[in-house]
């Protein structure tokens, strides 16, 4: 039998995902700052592209939190 759909802690899980994503973005930015002279242009581009995808994910997470809040009213 399938588990019932329990959304009680969705916002908490989404917020944890936001927190971890921001932490990863900051670590990547720090890496770029500290190793700018040592990394290849390709590696720099890869890190920057990944951070751009992280920003997009943050927007999606925030939108989901907003949807959850609206559905709980």
C-alpha cells in the first residue's frame, strides 16, 4: 500500500535545500577567489555555470515554498 501524502514538513525540507545550495554557492565563489590564478578558464566557466544553475534552483525552491504556504491557507 502506498504511503499517504504527508506534506507537513515540505517547507522545512525546502528551506534545508535552500540553505545547502547557498552554502555550496558560497564555497564555489570562495574557491574561485582563492584559486583564480591556478585554474583553467574551462574550470572557471564550469564553476560559474554550476552556480548559475544553483541560482535557478533557489528560485524554484522559493517558488515551491510560496506554493506550499498558499496551499496551507
